[in-house]
């Protein structure tokens, strides 16, 4: 990133732990100036950088200073560190699942850290808990969960899936060895990982085939549930994808809910990627049935464009999560019962960052309609890209996008698809990633950053078209 003369003057180092008002001014002025310059530089910044040299990484690995280092030197190191790998905050990030990193939410994080109020127990900060609960209740209502519902903000989708698995498991009692988890072969690996961490054996996790559109094959699921039940096993949990990571495919949510209801299994929807498309008309229609879930994983750092570190689990019955996760030490005997939730009883965390403030500030500053419009724009970008790529010679599209991911391959086969991937990544104009589906390699274009413009999408398509025609 371009490093220009700084507007702040003093070199700060060796600061007392409680800086004076003048020092605070100087620090925040310097840091804000750095951040604004950094944001302005995103437009036109490379999508990725060459391998960093060893000297840079060694300098960043250095142990913290004993006496303190000047702020401008430290910001210089941050700028160099940020210019490595690929730019997950830039609009040209089309790989994996992008995360926009809204500035307003980042400011909410700063406010939450500076005020540093404790939100593990509602008694410590009823006000901050109410702020967090206002966004949880907004999410619960958005997904049509009932008044018994609730939720907790966690670090991301993996933690949310973990809390969901532990909650479903606890419904079976202490001996859950006969309990079975069902999910599709396209389910995010965090579900299998959560099951393993929760002590559920690999022989109790069924990876059910997906159909020709990468959605859970419902006949295969019904057969497997029936077979397991006949063999004396207990269906513990059915996990449906509300937007797979690979392609954004949405499993048949109503049919999953039917099988879960008939078999007594907990019905979990992993909407880490797809969840907040519920704000849009198209998304709501496609996610129909999600309101029947016992639990829903969401990730504000995906489809609400927040900076990394804010996901959540929403549940139909808040008491079920509390039953699975409560616990107190004698040193907590003064914690009273309150009308507001104690979030420490809804997951593994006791002390936790004030995540609610980030979501609350962003939602309230922009208004929820802005998020709806931006998610609609992401759906439009995917449709636009799919339409152009469908008529691009030498390119095969996998499916019409259900959400904002477009998966494609070179018609000539895997070697050419890998070459296509290489051309796109090494252009440093866009950053993309790949996946393997039914033994074939696919390149993915994922649209989920407020900084991704139609011009960036078009540039990706041009690069694909010229690489495909050169093959
Ligand atoms: C569908 C799905 N579930 C879960 C996760 C895990 O979320 P996180 O990376 O926030 O832990 C992801 C991440 O991409 C995802 O796409």
C-alpha cells in the first residue's frame, strides 16, 4: 500500500498503560489516518501479493519490545503485514466466502473494547446485554423462530455448529453412543469436526449423497434414517445446508424438517453463508422451511459483511441450549437470575468480546434495508456472471447459482481448469479458489463483499474467457 507522509507528528513509544488525553488524541488520530488511507487504497490494490520475503516475516515474528516502539514504526509493520497473502478486505476477493469488513462494525468493535463491559452475564451489564439481545431477537424474528427462541453471538460458524451439535447431543442424555448425525457430502467440515470434538464417533456421522444440484438427496437420507432406526440407533441430528460453501446450494429444508420431525432428530440448518439472504425476497423464497429448524447457524462476518469474528447460533428453544451449556463455580454464587440471558450459559465462552455492539452499530447506522439491497446486489452479480459465463466458449457452469457463488470449469477437463485457476490467481486482479465435486475440479466465484463491483466481476469473466479460449 502507498505510504505517504503522515499528518500526525509525534513518534509515540514507551507509553504509560493509561495514556493521557493528549496521547489518546495522538494515537487515535494516527491510527484513523492510517486506516482511512488503507481503505482508500483498496480500490485498485492487488488482489494478492507475491510470497513475502523471509526478512519481512522474521521482522514480524520478533518478540514484543521491552521499552516500546514508536507508533509510526508499528503502523508501518501493520501496513507491510497487511500486504501479504491475498486481500480478504478487497473487492477482488472472490475466493472461499468473502467477508466485507464493514467499517461501521469495526468502529462498534472499538467502542465495545474501550467501554469493555462484560457481556458473559447479564447482571454485569444489563444495558450492553440488551443491545446484544436486540440484534439476537431481530435475527430470531427474521428467521421466523417462535417466542421461545433465542440465540447467542459466537466467534463464527464453526463455533455455532459446535454449540448446535452439543445441544442436539444433550437431548439424548449422557449415553449418546447410539445417536447418529446426518449431513450431506457437501456440508462444511466444521460439522464433522464438531461431532468429533463432542465425542461422537466417526461411525455415527452419516455423509449422505447429494443430488445432481448438490442438494441433500432426500431419498438417501430417508433410507439411511430408516435403516439406522431399524438397527436400534437413534437419529440425533439432521444438518441441512442453507447455502453450501462450495456452490451455495440449499438443501430441501422442508423435507429435512419432515424427516427430523418423524424421526425425533434435532433439525439444524447451517446458514453460515446463506443465512442473511433471508433479508431479500429471493433469499426468503429459497430458504423456505428454515423457520422449522431447531437451530440455525448464522455468520454476520459473511452475509452481513461484518469483520471476522461474529457468528451466532439461533435456536427455537433457548432453554435447550442453556441446559446443554450451563455451569457455575462457587465464585459465581452472586450471579442473579435475570430476565435478560446470561450468554455464558449458551456456549463454551465465559468472558467474551462485546460482539453485539458491532452488529448493532452497523445495523442501526445503515438501516437494515441497506443490507437487504446489498445482498440483492450480490445475487444480481452472481446471476450476471452466470449468464455471461454460460455463453463463454470453453467454459462449463455447474449449476444456476442459488445464492451468490458461481462454480465453473474448463470444458476441456481438470488440467485446464487448474490452469484457469492459476491464470486468475496469478493475474493478481482477482482472487479465486477451487473445489472438487464428483471428482471434477471447479473454480468458484463468490460474491459477498460490499467492495465487489460489477467491473470486478466483469474483469474476472474476461480473464476466464481469454484463458479458456487460449486452451
Ligand atoms: C456453510 C458454512 N458453515 C460453516 C462455516 C464455518 O464458519 P467460520 O469460518 O465462521 O467458522 C463456513 C465457512 O465458510 C461455511 O461456509
